[in-house]
């Protein structure tokens, strides 16, 4: 691997990620327009994976390693390939986030690609494959959409806030999540369940949504969108001081985060199966 590749800047990594993610989004859209093929299930009968998920992941991984052969890739469908060079990058990829939306043709599914070095995500891009909308961020470089810097929502009170969330694929987890929602919905302006964590995070980063939370996300769901939300000035965290992760991820403007955090703790949103 050339020296430049291990020492690439976040901006150089973002340029690679944007190019490759856009190409993957074109493939996802084309395959959707042609026909949904080879639909299989994973953890439950509602946790689906399509031929497009696999094709996009293969395409993105091949393009990344052609550019940077010493890097590693963690992908939703084919798992982890270990980086072999010191200071190399681990790419974190969800080839189609919002797979059920993709299956139904709802225009809310995205290619999500992040670059991680030494355990820290330093660049990320999310491309809505249905619409072409694109969000980017580099660590310390801000979050952007169409040349506009993102700064999140100006909302300051929970009862006037639009909160997005999502549900797992396991019925027992969904029962707990539904019980939490039944209480939360009385405390907020409204709830939205759009079906793709990466896009939920980007819409929250741009202030179209006021805040987002979800239990049970995988790293590939939130690696890029979490950086975009953080670089938009949002608090991206778990509950009670925990980092954002599978137990809970909350993304909210600093003015809103404490109230949302406290009600999620009160309702045991991180609990349950
Ligand atoms: C999806 C997430 C979404 C969550 C779904 C699913 P996938 O990821 O983006 O937020 O609510 O249950 O996990 O499976 O479409 O890549």
C-alpha cells in the first residue's frame, strides 16, 4: 500500500466514499427498477436481504479495495475483512439501509458508507438511492447537503418536537418498543418511523426531524449517519452516559437532548429484549 493511502486525509477518504457510494446507489436503483430478486430472510421472517443488497456490497467492496487494497471492510451482508496495513482504514458499509422500504418501493433507502481509522469514524456519506439526496461529513469538517452546512433543529421543547424512531425485527423487542412509544407519543408533537436509520440520522442532522432514537442498530446502520449528525452539532449518544450503539442511539440538538434522554430513561427505552 502506498504511503499516501494509509495517510489519506478524511477529505480524501470522503471523496472515495462519495464516488463509490453513488455508484452503489445507481446499482440499487437499477436493480429495483428491473425487479426485486432473490429475497431471503435473516434473523426473522421480516428481516429481509435482496440480491441488490448483496450486489451493491460486492460492488462497493471491490471498488474500495481496488483503490486501497490494504483496507478492511465491515459490510452488513458479507461481514468483516480485516485491514492489513498499519493506520489503514476500516470501511463500514450498509449497502441498502432501509431494505424493507426497498422491497416495497418506498423511496427511503440508502447506501451508507463510513471510513474508520483507529476506532474513530472520520468520514461518512449517505446517499438516498431512490432520490439521489446525499449527505456527507468529515470529522471536524462539518456536515453538508447540497453545499449547505447542516446545524440540526432549533426546537427546544419535546412537546413541539417531531421524533423519529425504528423497531427491531424480533416480535418480543417490538412489543417493548411499542409500549415505550405508547407513552412517548403523549409527550411529543409527533412520531415518524421512516424505516432507514441512516436517513433518519441525516434528516435529523438537517433539522427536518427534531430528534431520533432507536434501540438495536448495527454499526453499519449508524456509522456514517452518526458522524453526519454529530458534525451538525447534535448530541449522538446512548443513555446514562453510554456511547451510541446497539443498546440505544439518541441523536438530538443539545437543547433537546436532556429532555428526550430523561423520558427515554423513564420509559426504559433501552431495556427489554
Ligand atoms: C433498518 C434500520 C432501521 C430499523 C430497521 C432495520 P436495514 O436497517 O435502518 O432503522 O428500524 O429495523 O434495522 O435492515 O434495512 O439495513
